């Protein structure tokens, strides 16, 4: 039996302060920076080590991903930027994972609600009311290739929140 591991992370807490012109450009607030630092460290502590990171290009998601890349010793330049993870429906998350390189046994995807909650709830019988900011959801997938992700059996491993 061959297992791949998928870690799904919602961006950390972001700022709603005046002067930010659009949702896409919202930055992390102080609590968000702390959450991202804490949760990325916790992942490493629990030995959940994604080898490859794929992030929405929205500032708050990409910034969250950079904390994880730092904690996991992945070069920030190696984070894959996916514009269509911003405001993405469930299908986009599935597509991104399905198209991931088989060079990696474990990947992490960084995105946004509501799509990210729909995505985690589609995977196993572990259901969340809402994926919280900087929440981390981990599943194992019984497949050799990410191409088989959608049809493969998935097992809930862990859910962490700040």
C-alpha cells in the first residue's frame, strides 16, 4: 500500500484595516503572523513535513505559506504560486492536488474559505463547521500518483488549530 500525504492550510488571521483596497491584498495582522509561526512549528514538531508547498497568490495566503516554508526548510522561491486558489471552489483544490508532481510524497496547499472548508469536508468523514484561520488538516491518500487523488481512499490523520 502506497501512501501520499496532503496537508491543507487556511491562511492565518488577516487585517481588515482601512486603506486596504481589495480583499486580495489583505495582509496578516499581528495575531496572524503569530499563528503562522506557531502552527508551522507545531507541524514540524509532529513530524508532518510537506516536501512541497502550493499557495494561493493572495498576500495573506502566500505570507502564511512563507512561515511554513521557513519552518520546514523549503526555499520561499520554491513555493508554487497558484492564482486560481484565490476564491477557489472545491474543484480547483482537487485540480491543484491532482496536478502535483509525483516527485513529492507529501504536499501542502494554502487557501481560503469557503472553498477550503468544502475541500476538507469532501475528503473523509471528519467534518468541520468551518476551517479556522491557520487551521491545518492532514490526510493520507492511498495512491502512487497524485493523478489518482480524486478516486483514491483518504484517511484522516490530524486537525490542528491555533
